[in-house]
């Protein structure tokens, strides 16, 4: 692993972001123990049916955890056959969502992959950035030879059985890709803190109050980037969702880096940014939620390198990044705002994934950013589970010009 170009010791003087901090945007606060109505979720309401997967309903306990310890991560994408023979068998189909990010996959059942297939999934997701799955990608038996580093994409796999498995089996599947991250503030299925839940219950119309102070709900971020070893290959699977709305947007942060001029790329290299969990923890406490671990701050390179593909990607986000190390406030705010706007405004490096029953979206948090879409207000439930394997500590390699 190549070393970072700048020392990455955690700063000691980072204060929580204050209202008005340039670029900072807190996400819409889904649910929480005060808002959760278990009876309505189990039995439904006059207008909404019961939860389809009651075993996945959120719980909150008083159990706390010690600080995360560093660990040695092995990226399985490095072991993969780049022709993907164990991932894409006969009947597999892949439809690209856009020209440079995102694909929808049919004919592959993720839970049935052997270890070679999982290795190939890790590489394919790193290359495609985000993939949504239904069971098998390319119409086979013959598979095309892909370029070494095709555009990164999230992958949307349709007709998956991940939600129907025992939760322990779903967790075991995800654990192949890295150590499970236990979210410090979210609800989780009873007895399974490794599963992060996004839950907005039946008849919940609190989004209306959110828009009293906001013009939009877009909150571009990379999951828990404040951890010393943030996630890599990540899995999100739908349990219940509105008939329309609640899509997830993804941005190709490797392409965002490539769009910059060589001189600007060169200036970003060597820069480090502070990522903070403090604001998320405070928001959870404010709404009566939990904090499983005391919040941390960590310093990561502004440009990170992917260990399997060698791609460089911008690695800052408005939800968790607070400042550029060594810059004065106005300097840091100016640069971060440019990078946030570059992500949000570049629709030509984004994809939009629409959730359907049985959808599993797989993406690589190291080379993408994403945002939920809060565009339905009629009380339909949105219930999604995330398995979040951690990866290596972010590092950068020298500017290649």
C-alpha cells in the first residue's frame, strides 16, 4: 500500500460544524426511537400495509462499543479474474444506466456466488462504481473482454433473495468483503447491530417540516468517511419502498477527478481533509437516539487511490468533511465548496437508481458519492438495509500528470 503524501495524525481542535458552515449539510433525520411506532409497522395502518420484513424492523439498545481498532484489509478485487467467468453465467444480462456510471444486472443471484464470484463482484463494482442486481449481466455463454478500468458504476441487481435469507446469513455473505462496520447511531434489527437500517415508517409525513427550512434534500456523501478505515464494497437492499420516489443518486468520483485540469489535480494531491462523526452523534442524541461509540475525527487524503484498479478519486463530502488541513477557514471553505458543487452539478457523471422489490445495489464507497432523494410525502414506508464492510485506510499515490 502506498503511503499518503501528508501525515494523517487526527487533529485535536476540530469543533462541531456550526449552522452556516460553508458546504455542510445535515441529512434528513429518518425515524429514530421517538418516531418509531412498532404496532403500526407490525400491523399496518388504515392507509399503509404492515412491514414486509418485520425481522428487519429497527431496535435501539443501550449497548456501547469501544473505539474501532485498526485491522489489515485485503481487497478481494485484486484476486479477481477480469473476464468474470464466475460472476456472469448463462442468462446474465447487464444494462448500463449511463455512459460512465451505473448498471442494472439480471440473472445473477448474489447469495449463490462462490468465493471466486465474490472476488469478481468486488472488481466489477470497483470498475462500474454502482451495480443493481436481479438474478445473471452479459447474455452468455461468451463474455466480452472488458477494459482494465472501465467507468466505475454502482450496480443494481434485481430479483435478489438477500432480504429473504436469515439475517445472520446475509451478514456472513457481506463479511467476505471486509470487517463489518457497526453504525454508531442507527437502528438495527434485533441482535444484528452489523446491519444499518434506513427506516421511515408508515404514515410518516415529517418530510414536510424538513422542507420548511430547505429547498432540497440532496446530501451527497460517502458512508461514514469519518472512520479511520471507511467502507469499500457496500450492499444496500430494499425491504419496503414507495411506489414512486425515494430513489438513490450516485456520482462517479473517479470521473469527477479526471474532469479536473491537470494543474488542479496536481494542487489537490498532498492535501488532507478532516472528516467528523461529531455532528451525526449530536443529531442522534438531540432526537432521542443512541450513540454506540464516541464520535471520532480522522484525516484522509483529498484524492485517494483504489487498491484494485489504481484509479484516483476525489474523497470529500459535505456531510462529513469539515476542513482542509493547513488551510485557513476561508481558503478551506472555498476549495471544499468547489468540490461539493462539482459533484452535485455534474449530472453527466451521475446515475439514479430506482428501487424495486428484490433490488440489491452494490457500490464502492471509495470511488463514489451518493444521496437519497426525499421526494414522496404521502406516508408510504421506506425501509432499506445496508451491509457495510470496512476497507483499507484511504491513501494516495503520487500525481501522474
